[in-house]
C-alpha cells in the first residue's frame, strides 16, 4: 500500500471503516481516488500495526491519537504522520500523511513566477522581523518554509533553529526541535528555550494560540528573523488573525515584514497543453507549481491600517490575479481558476 502510494505521488492515505470492510483511498494532486477494500479484521490489524510503529496506544480506540515514524520505501527515506479518529462500533478511521525526505526543492523551481521567488528570497536578508505564510492544508506552505530555511542555513550561513509538530524533514545543517507536550515542550516553552540558544532565524511550524503568537512577536522584536505559518484564506486575513489573538497593532507594525498567501496549482503539459504531466512524451515534467500573494512594504502598512478600522488604500497582485494570469498564459488549466473561485465564494 505504501509503495503504491509513493509510486503514484500520493500525499495521503485514508483508511475508512465501512459496514463490512475498510475502504482505502489515496489523495493525489489534492483529489481522493480509490485504491482497494480490505476485510474488517485485516484493516483493524493494519491500523494496530501502524499505531504501534508510531508509538501510539494500540489499546485506545475511544480517543483521537496522532504520531509519526520514519521508514524506507522504494529505497527512499520517508516520514509517515499517523492520525486516528474513533467512529461508531469502536472502529477507527486512520489517515497517513506521506512526507518524503528527499532533497529540498529550490524555491525557483517551486514558484510559477520567478519574480515571486526573488521577492521571497530577498525578504530573508532582513536581520529581524516576522514573515508569515498562510494557506489551506496541502498548499505547500511547509515545503516553501523548508526551502527558505535551507537557503538560510546552507547559502547564507546563518544559525537556523526550527520548532515543529512533527519534524517533517530531517536537515543536518540546522537544529530541529520536536514539540512534545507530554515532556513539557510546547510551542511557547520551546520558543522561550530557543531564544537562549543564539539563533539567527527561527522557524515555527504554526502559530496556534495567543501565547505562541506573543512569543513569536517577542522573538522578532529582540533581533531574530521568525518564519511561521497561520491558517487564513489570504494574506491580509493574517493581520486580522493576529489582532484576534490579542496582538497589539503597534507590535504587528513593528515586527511584521511580509505575509505570503500560497496556492499549489496543477500545470498544463507544455507539449500537448493539457494536464497529462508529460505522459504524452514519456518525459517527467513539473506537474504543479505555487503562486504567492505577497503583501509587504507600504501595502502591508495600509492593510494594518484597515485592520484598525481606518481608511486604507493598497494594491498588490492577489491570488485571483496571479491564477488568472497563469490561465491566460497557458500555464494553468482553467479548472484550477474555477476551483479557486468556488473556494473563495464558498
């Protein structure tokens, strides 16, 4: 199952309990596709095995659990993040997030537009401040973060410390800390400890609550460059979210360098101008690329003014504009634009 998922570039595996069997699905390019069904008893044994490998309580079926472990699939190191949910009749639903440990993709190859990659790399030259990446699950935020911090540690020779839950990719050229609430290492306590470890750049997996947001702001105020993520629909909503968490607008204005909202788009094949991914020629071509709605400089100041309830005027390339431009240039299928519009209106 794991080999087939990796061969098909699946990002997730779903084991869903039915009345008489377990139904297995793969998520590929953001879409769920059927794989196979297995008997209930076999599915239960498979879930128990995966929970054991991820150091989870195999006897506990009434509570949600999560864990992770590393393995080798098709001669490649892979990290598997396991999550379970209890369902009726003491059956469990399980989802596996597949995190290949391959080399970090350079940002220039990830971005649909070279100008966006150059702008993000230029932001890393700041000595202190806060840069926030936002977008839905599966939009590539973590991949972008890893690409940027790898560039900082190997290319700019800066001391990078990450705080993650879980650590998704192992990097020998940076210090990585795993959040472990049972051991007392939360996002907030971990950040406080990192500040005493002489970092240049701090990567925080996610700002989840007021305490984490306050520590991240304080780290940025005390001379560190902090990269983190938030879950908001677009770039300017991240400013509103920080204020909802109790961060004063003045601190936001003092620390926030930029906000980048990201979407991962399917690409047309350059040969047949369809979504074949290069199968028409037998050559592997880039199947997806990211677009970045980056708000910085004077536009960001105006967004902060608007969040305070003041009249503001700003203009920057929005996700709608960037995706529409990709369709017009023939890089992106029109279905991607329609999907984004449906998401925005929904």
